[in-house]
């Protein structure tokens, strides 16, 4: 009986380990196809509709000023920038006001939203900004994003096709000074983006990526406005899904932006990854289970430690080679992330850490976001958990 259990466990380890090997090959193929697709893309050089840039802010990231400045320096005919904060005491307000004076030629508005009436404060900020936006193309970016001066030009061209309702961007991870932020950035460039490209390869884009999203006001009205995302934690995923269900096209832009990782220290980085994984599990349960097959290297390592044979050693070696090839093709060749080459030796550690948080995502329903605790519910909705030490709200 004992031997039968061991054989069963070994079989269960072989399945995801071989599945991971197949995934690496599929991802490499998807990367090559996307490179060819972007190389022959036929877009207008003159289409440049007026743009409203929406920037929800909460607190100050380490390089917030530098990141925001890249949006003021856009080489684009007509655009405005709208900022939204929860209250006037937010430390980002002074920084925004300084930039507004420095770039006085760029139309800007700073909105104080007040406390959000529903869980997703970012969505509430987007709703407030959309109401005062002057233009019909809305571009949404996170505070930890920086872009090139042709960002708006590249993203707007896709909307010449009137079937396009939403455009989202690939991004390369940019790490900070500590090991954990570098690992998180490496995971963005070589693991998460690979999953996005495989999904696009297999079924097209049915979701969007939060760091950069552009949506037409026509499409936004069709899905019920930003308010329809009010109770969802993964608002970016749900936004893309709603756009797709309304039979608009979701486009993955060839333009690559920078997504900065600021999670310093192991604990902060682990909590950040765990929050994303728990959100994904509730938002797309089947897809989250299938995500397990993307961890070919950890599965192969576990198999080898469980049954150190020639076959398992060969599988581990093959997984390591293909994972390194994918990291290079994805990070360096497609995303232009030169740091990937220097950090290839960190890929196994990044994959093991990512695998651990994927497993952790199956347990628990609570996450911490912006210093506040939330409980995720079925379908990806979430509710705020009141602080027991906070004074009761006045009626």
C-alpha cells in the first residue's frame, strides 16, 4: 500500500513537470509569432485623436516624480492629464502641483474625490476623472509606470479601427535596489508576460493589464462605465472581459512600457505576490488552476528531489534550458529588458518564490491592499474588512 502511494505521488509529479516543459515550448513559439506580428503591423502614422490621461494616485512611490514626468513629456498633439487623490493631505498632491507649474503648457486637473463609497478606490477615482475628461479616448496608467515620449502616439493608432474598444500594453519589470524587487521585476518580464502572450496566442485578448489601458468613451458607456467595476479587486481583468463580451476588440499593443517594482523586503514582496494570486484565483478559477503548468522548473525540481533518477535529472536539465531560453526570448528579445541576461541565474529562485505564492493563493480569502485589509468573494468581488481599532463612523 505504501509503495502504491509513492507510485501515485510520483505520477502526479510527472504530469505537471512534463506539462511545464510543453508550456515552455508553447510560450517560446508564442513569443516568436508575436514578434513577427508586431513587425508587420500596419497602422496609420497620422491618426492621433485627442486624449485624456487618467492618473489615480495614493501616496508616494519611490520614483513617482520621475514616472509622472514621462507623461508630461509626451510628443503628442492634443492631450490632458487628470489626477485624482482621495483627500488634499495625500503626499502626492504637492508633487503633482509642482509638476503642473513646471509643465504649465500641458492642460492638467487635480481632483479630490473624497472617501470611496465602494471597495475599489481606484475605480472611484477613474469614475470621477471620466466625468470631467474633455476627450473621447481615455488612457489609464498606474503610478508605478514610466513610458517613452511616443507612448500616446503608439497606443492611439490602434483606435483607427473602430472595432477596437480597448488597448493594453506589454511591460518590462524594472527592479529597485534590493533582491526581492529585482526578483519581482524578473518575474514580470519573464513569467507573467509569457503567460499573457500564451493566452493571446491561444484565444486572443479577453482581458487587459492594469499598468496601461486605453478605452474609448463609446466602449466605456457600452459596458456600463467604470462603476460596473466597483466591487472587483482585479478591475483590469474584468474591464477587458467586459469589453470583449460587448464584442469590441481588445488589442495588445506592440509598445512596451516600464512597470517598476517597489516591494522592498521579502515580506512585502511575498504579500504583493500573494494578493495578486488570490485575486486571480477568485477572478478566473479554471485559469488559475491551469497556471500551475507554467511552473515547469519548480515541478521538475520537486520531482527530482522526490525520485532522483536519470529520467528526472534529464527532465530537470531540459526544464532549466527551456526556461532560460524563454526568459531570454521574452525578456531581452521581445521586451527589450537587457537586465534579464545579467539575472538569468536568479530565474530558478524567482520561479520557486512565484510557485510558493501560487500554492498560497489556494488558501485564505484575505488580502492587504494600500495598507487596508479586504476579503475576496466568489467571482472576484471584494469587501473591506473594518479596522476593529478604528472609531465608529458618524451617522
